[in-house]
């Protein structure tokens, strides 16, 4: 935009300059031509006839002035087409006579030609065209090109000054989105940038304080809710109840404890500074061995060896356990006594791909996005079961905090497939 405005202003300035200086320039060039013609005519008139040849040679070699006799058979082209030519012709004819002629080419010889008389004989005086039109279009283009380059350099400098604070703000925003705490932004510069950086720093501090308060609240909730649950479990064990009643109450209390645990896991922040290099192949093998102890689960696994990533072992184990448990609950094929789960772990370029799929009924395509929201359970499509609806929401949250991507889709042939994409660490 800056370069465009400068270019437009230059074009307007050049046009205005040419209009304003046309008259004075025409008078100056006309005075020069009149002086040259007058002096040349006087020199030829008063010189000795035997010295005129040497005089013409000196004029041609030293001054670029050539004299030719004007013949009726001369092939004459129109005078140069320029903005000052009409004014120039008028000024010259007013001093040299109305019979003065002008041409841009005589007998195929280019230049600036003007006629004059000596004792009734007509002659041509030819000048180099540069002496009449000293400012060519190429010169104007050169000046315009220099101005355009300088304006582009200035625009790049100004753009850098403007974009640098915005780039810092963008990088800090991305760091906050990843759960990191960026360094405070400098509260200097233009008023708008200063206000934006100050507001961002205040927001980061508020978020940090909220995270600290939430950690304290979560610790309090865990203590205040699970302590009564522990007492209730003890009272159930010691109470004089039937086996069925005791089992039912223990199941209800265990379910309450599990729901509280899911709430706490979902609200718990992930400390990315504690991430370490994890052997994902070994971790999946351990999770699969634990899951296979359940009698109603059959797992078909294809785990590539020596695949590593950066993360938290406990959190990633929770991800895989939640997905396997979700498949165990909802992915049983009708008529089977157990749930078949397919687990695949492989790498592609710099990505680590983990797929966990069941062979159940799947879910409606329009409900896949809603399935990842907190407190969402699609009991109609996946079968009735108890739970808080936080299982897949916890998975999505942990995967995102690890810088990964989670994709949920219906499997071809039936069932639900969940694919996790993490950064491969070599």
C-alpha cells in the first residue's frame, strides 16, 4: 500500500511538473536554438569562403552542429512529437521568421532539424536530439524504479516494526493454548500494542491464579468427598446386612468413587514440564496385558517395537485404559460372549499412530463430535451403562495436552475406531 501510494504520488508529481515547466522549458530551448542559428549564420556570413569548410568541420566535430543545404527534393519527416514542440515552434518562428521549418528526420538522417536563410539560400541546421529533449522516458522510469525500491524497503521496515510485537503475542498465545506459561510480554511500544500486551500479561497471571485455586479446590473435594465414602464403606462392612444388600451398596459406593475420580481427572491440569521420553510400545503391551485379565475381552494387537514419544506415563495409560474400557462396555458384537478389540501402533514419517477399534454397532455419524463433549453418553446407540460421560472427554483433553490429535470414526464393517496421533520421538 505504501509503495502504491508513493508511485501514484510520483506519477501525479511528474505530470504536474511537466505541465508547469512546459512553458519555461520551451522558451529556454527556443532561446538556445535561436542563439545557435544566429551565431552559426553570422559565422558563415562573415567567414572567408576558403575557410568555411574548416568552420563547418569544427562546428560538426566540437559542437555537434551540422549544416546542410536545403533542397526541394529533400525527404522531410514531421518534427518531433513532444509536449513542448508547439510552444518551441512559436518562439523560434517569432525570431527567425514564419518560413522556418522543423523536422525530426531529413533524408533518413535523424536529429533535430531547423531551417534558416543566408542571402536568400536555405540551409538545414541539425542538432542532436538530446540537446532539445534532455529528459527521456527511460530516465523517468529509472527515477521511478529507485523511488519504488526505496519505498518497498521502507514498507518492509515499517511492517517488521508492526508485525514483531504481533508475532510475539501470537507465540505467547500458542504457548498458553499448550498449557505453558510464556515469558511476560514487554509493555512498551505504541499505545495499542502496549495495552494489548498488558492485558495479555494480566490474563496469563489470572489463568495461573485460577489454576492454583483449582488445584486447591480439587484437593479439598477429593478429601471432603472420599473421606465420607470411606466411612460409609466401613459401616457397610460392619453393618448387619444381607449379602445382596451389602454387595449392592458397595457397588453404588464404588461407582460414586469412580465418578468422583473421573471429575478430578478431567479437571486436573497436566504439567507439561514433567514430560519424559516414553517407550509407547512397552506401555501399550503393559496396558494390554492388564486388560486381557478380564474374561469378557479379547484383544488383537499389532505393536511396532521401539516407538517413543514425550509425555506423562500415568496420563497416557489413563487414555488407553479409558478407550479399552469404553470398547469393552459398548463394543460387544451382538451374539458374542466377549468383546473383540483391535489395537494397532505404528509410525508414519515423524508421527506415532495408535488405533483402538471395536466391532460393535458404532454410533450415528452426526453424533461423533458430540461424543467428545463432557457429560455426553450415547446410550441409545452404544447400549445402556453407568458412567459420568467423561471417559472420551478425558481422553480428548489429555491427547490435546500432549500436542496430539484424536479422531473418532465408525469402522468399516461395524464398530467404533479411535485413532491417536502423537509426535514421534527418536
